[in-house]
């Protein structure tokens, strides 16, 4: 499984700030990621892969859920942000 602790930390921080905003009266009703699948940024020479699902371009573009996908599924199901 592809790790991605930095991705989990990034999303966790966003969700914690989102929760703070909602408790302070923000009218937010949802959260979504930029892209569920890997996408690459030309600003970092296409090194970083973003997304919860890895796209293996060496293997016919097969898909592999990352650790962050399992974490986000658990958060979405339980409605609780965990470490």
C-alpha cells in the first residue's frame, strides 16, 4: 500500500479548521479534495503525486488506493477525524 502520512496530515488539518469554522457559524456543508486520483504538478517537476488513489503509469494505468484513501474512508464513515 502506498503510504502518504503527509497527505493524511494535510487533510486532517483542513478538516480540523473546517470544523472550527462550522462551530463558529460558517455555512459550509461539505468538503472535497481537488482530485481523488493522482495528478501531477509541473511546479515541482512532476515529482509529487496528489490524490487518494495511485495511478500506475508503468502498468497500464492500474489503480491502487493509498493509505490516505483508507483513512479518508474511515473519517467519512465515522464522521470523526482521527490520527
